[in-house]
């Protein structure tokens, strides 16, 4: 694991501390009433750890908004890369990032 990946992991891990606190101390006191599988707290944890704070937080917020009496129910896993945003867009973003890295290396 590179130093940058370790830093990203630590930032994500500190961002999910409130979710971990909720799951350990608040959730056991409440009745189980989640309409989706996995529960919203598990979904939020997985989304932030998989997609990062910004996009994972957006996915978690969207999931919480869906959890209402008029919303759906059932299996709702965290989407993989390319499911919400087409794979062509991810390739475009990766190419842009690669171009920036090459330009930085050329200037050094």
C-alpha cells in the first residue's frame, strides 16, 4: 500500500466513525425496521469506504432519502464503478488524470 493510499484510507476511516458509533450504540437500542438490505448504516459505511467521502456520502444520502413509507424495499447493494456513471466516462477521467501525471513528470 502506497503512502497516498494509506492517507486516503485513514481519511475515509475517520469519516465513517460516526456511522460506526451509530451501529454499535444507537442501532441496538432501536427496533429493526429497515426496508432495504443491507441496512442504511451498512450501506453508508460501504459506500464511503468504496467510493470515497464525497461520492460515497452522496450515495448514502440518496439511500436515506429513499428509505420512507412510499419508497422501495429489498436488496439494494452499493453500486460498483461504472454502474451509475458509464464506463466510458471513467475511462475519460482516467485518461485526463494520466495526462496530468505525464505533464508533471515532463516538467521535472
